[in-house]
């Protein structure tokens, strides 16, 4: 199957709703090992994206994603603002003027976004950040596609890997971001950014999956 | 939650509106994007000093905008870093052509947002320097953490580098001074109570009546360790010794290179304090602790410094870098040479600091 522009717009809308439903949850995760604002930051950013989206919903996918990225950069703040902002800017540049995406395009979209996160924040695996959800997800997606899987089953493997990656942050001691200041006290808590990243990928799958 | 606010979403905007109307002789406020800037900016021929960070630390940074200190300050939401468009627009508004120095507290959010802003400003033809403040000795290593946080030294740096800009230092000279002053400063903070971010509605962490949190940052993030409550003397001594006995600290920072148009890594080592050092001592309230208690802390701090052969030559006591209504304090010691003292004593005219005028 190929992913249409309308589905990308639908994904962003669903994601905004999911983040707003999880606002308290994400903020509570951030209060354990951070400064209790992650859900607030993400909701503020995606509310702004919702205001901007109607103006670009008939443009190409690259344009829609880049607008999302710029909007997040200028409204989220915190560490996650420039990181997710860069994610969407880069994913937008990667798909360019396309109006539909095949499964390889979808992989390229996500890969470019994650590369953007790595360039900006320089996380490595097991630093207890959002990258711990993205890295295994991308890897799972790559091997599923290489094994010849279709978009939906491949993406659901990626979501499962992101979920495992997210849960695997619990026993880790943070080495990046605010949580790193807690030293061993960061152990035993799930990373808020890894959680929002999982929700991002999950809502992409839920959007593409026929109900 | 019991606070003097109207609506949670309007807290930052209304605070800025209040500042603008209270201090119209010194500063102006631009909205969307939000930044506070000197009423007489851009100041011809002078390097522009810009800082910023989450709100909730008042008077820092907006209260330090004015002659002899900051040219602009970019406030984020409460305890949330500002966004790059704020720093970028502020830079355009206050740059006189002599360049812009960003003073950035070392928090991942602040760092990433300021780095993005520096790239935008540079692309627009503005010469820019981006210097980190990382003085919190509660953070021991830089290898397994995001490095020391920027705390009390920030206030002293803004005063000193602001005076240098006023005196006509070049952009590179301001940056070198800023880096050096940061390397001379060390801080340690503690909390007696938590604080409540208006948008969160409940305290960031719970702290029992008989407990205190040592090694706290300035965002209500939990500190390094929790201890039974003790006396002012014991607390002051413990914090002072953490600072005075802190060994050399090293880390790699990222700075902007205007010639290469890219980021460069710099390896920096802060030398420990020594007997014979002259220092500026700064005892700060986290917001909820009265000045009377700060003097009790200062009293013991002065004794500990004297015992170590360190001479306090200037001091600053009061709430300058706060965490909303948190009770607690921080101590900053800054090694001061003749140049730094001269710049410290230079006139300053801002809502938060004012002397010599
Ligand atoms: N250097 C980094 N690289 C990648 N992700 C990071 C980095 N630093 C922090 N993060 C992510 O950002 C999340 C925190 O986001 P948020 O609470 O919005 O910002 P802040 O920490 O500035 O308050 C963390 O849970 C982590 O996943
Ligand atoms: Mg946070």
C-alpha cells in the first residue's frame, strides 16, 4: 500500500489528539526524572501544528512535514522542541515534493528524521532518551522491509520494537538531558521522550491501519 | 495550588506586560516571539549581550536587561527553555553590527534552542558567540551526564560581561571573558521545599517536613541526595566545602566559529580554588527563603572561606536566580582578578541590579 498525503495529515491530527490525551501521563513521567513539563510542551507544540495544518494540508508531504517541524521548533521549547522540530524538518526534506509514499519512502522519512535527532542531541543508544525508542524501531522496520513485508505488518513490527525500546529505558541510568543529573536516581523510571516517540510511531500505524 | 495568577496560560505574558509597564524607562517587551530588550537598543558600536531561559527564575534574566548588563533576554514558558525564534529575533533587534553574545545556561533544552538560534542569526549575517555557563558542583562528572548545570554564576557573568560590552570590548573579547568568568565560578544549591509550575498545578516533587534536598538545580528538578533537615551552619558549611574543595573540572563544550561557520568542540578545565584567592560571594534565595536566613548562611560562609584562606572581596545577597516559590538557597563563589572586580563595580542600571549611577 502507499501512504497518501491525506493520511499524513490525518496522522498529525491523530498524534495531536493522542499527545493531548497523554499530556498528564507524559508530564508525570517527566516529573519523576525531569522537570514535569514534557506533556505540556508537546501539547503546546501540537496545538500550534493544528492551527497551521489547514494552511498547508493541500501542499506536498515535504511541505506539510517541514511546516510541522518549524512550528514545533518555535513553540515547544525544552530539549524536545529542537529535537522533534529537527525530526520533522529532516523527514520533510527527505520526502520532498511527493504526494504519496511507498514503503521505502516511509522508511526514508523516519530514517532522515531520526538522523536529525542524532545530529542535534548526539544521543547514543542506552542514554535513556527518545533515541532508545527510535533506534530499535528503525532497525525492525529495515529488516521487515528487507524480508519483503508490506507496509502495515512492517510498521507494526517497528511499533513493537519502539515499545520494547521505550520500556527498556526503565532500568537505564540517564546520560543525556535533565534526567542525567539524577545519577542512579534516574533508574526505575521510563523516559518521557521515549514514550512520546513511541506514541508518535504508534499513532502513525493506527492511522494507516483500517479500523 | 495557590498563586497570584489569572489564567495558567497567561502567566508569562502578563508578567512581561507588568515588567514593561513598570520599567518603561529601562526596557521594552516584544511579544510573539517574546523577548525583553533595552529601551535604547541597539547601542551603537557595542556588542549585544543576550541571555534567556525558562521563566520562573526572576529577576533573572529579564530583570537584568538595562545599561551595563543584558541587551536582551528571552523568557521561555515557566521552567521551559525559550525557542530559537525568540533569540534570533532578539539578536536582530539589538545587534548594532558589533555582534551578539549568547550567554547560555547548560541545560540540554537551552543549549539546543540557542544553538539553533545561533545558526539562524549567523545565516542572517550576524556575528555570534555562544558561551555556556556550567558551574553547578553538585554535578560531579561530565562524561555520564549532560555536564554541570548553569546556576548562580550566570548572574555574576551577566553583570561582568555586560559591563565589558558597555566598556567597548569586542565580541571575541566578551566571549573570552565570559568563558573565563564561568570557569572561575562554582555554585551549590539546596531546597527546603518543592515548587509548583502553574501549568502542572502540583509540586514538582515531594519533600517531607524533616527533609532537605541537596544539589538541587533551579527548575525544581530533584537534586542529588535527600538528607534529614539540619542547621544553617551545617548546611552553609557543607555547601561551602563542596565548592571550595571541588577538584579540577573538565568537559568539552561546543562553541560557534564565525570564520568556519560551524560548531567547534573546546576542551576546558576549571582549576580548583586555592588559599590566597579573592572571591565574589553570592548567597541566593530560591524564592521562598527570606533574606534574614541568607545572612545566617553568609555568616557561616564567611567563616569557612576565612578558614580556607579565601578572601571575600565583594558579595551579593538576595533572590536573584530563583525557582518560583521554592524555599532554599544557593552559594556561588567566583574567583575575581582586578579586571573582573573593575567590571563588577562598574555602573549598572536594571530592574534587578542597580548601582554606581
Ligand atoms: N541529548 C538528547 N538527545 C536526544 N533526546 C534527548 C536529549 N536530551 C533530552 N532528550 C529527550 O528529551 C526528553 C525531555 O523533553 P522535555 O521534558 O520536553 O524537555 P526538557 O528536558 O528540556 O524539559 C527526554 O525524556 C529525552 O527523551
Ligand atoms: Mg522536561
